[in-house]
C-alpha cells in the first residue's frame, strides 16, 4: 500500500501551493522506515521538500514539532506508530496553534483536531481478523490462509480544523470523504 504517497497527495490537494512538508516518524519502527521512503519518492513527484522529523521516544515529539516550525514546514504528515498515536492530541493541537495542515493514518487523528486522516478502516480490519480467527478455530492452519491487505481505507476530514486554518477543502475531496467532521 502506498499510503504515505496518497497522504502527501491529499495534503497537496488541500494546500496547492505546498512546497515543504514535515513528516513525523519513529525511526525505531521498521514500518515507518518503509513509509518515509515512500514519502520521499512521492515528495519528489509532487515537488515538495520533505523534512523528516525523527523521534524514538514520546519525549522527543515536542522538539521535533518545534523543528518543523523553525524549518517553516507548510504542512505536517504523521506516520502510523503507537508512540505517535499516544501523542496525537498534542500533535494536532500544536499543528492547529501553528497553522499547519495535518494528515495521519492514525485512528482518531481527525477527531483529535487534525485536519485529515487517511488509512485503514480499523472496524473493517478487525472484522476481517475475526473471520480469520473463526477459520483457525474451525481447524484451518494459519500458514494455509492467504495474507490479505486491508480492503477498505477511510478518509476523514475535519472541517472545523480546515476553517480554523483558513483552508477550503476542494469539493472533489469532500465527496470522496467517508466521514466529515463539521
């Protein structure tokens, strides 16, 4: 899945003049390493300078966010990571206070005040996991079950955050949203 690329593309749709975006990520998370590589490729294609904000502990998040402001980031993308999940309210609050459009795949990010979230629909994901558990309990060997990618992705847009940032969400994006927070 190329979620980081799609998230950066969504930010660019909302902020067409975007030339610099910070990416908050945990370098201790192998998945984040793959996501940041994908974001770098997407940034080149979108002509956006990427500013990686590397953290390894929750205590480093505040300093990383301050770095985004010093470097004049025009937006912030938060990668999927448990460490960042626990700090999502603070991250969204910081972004709102500093006028940064934000996107993340973290569940609840838009509800926490972030501008957008785009990622796995966890309700559907857990339903699919339950189906697999049922198959295993009925005797299927886990090694014989196919590996599946999440089938449904969810786009959530927070219009309150957009208004506070002075941003207009393109109608084409609103139509694609699974949920809109007003």
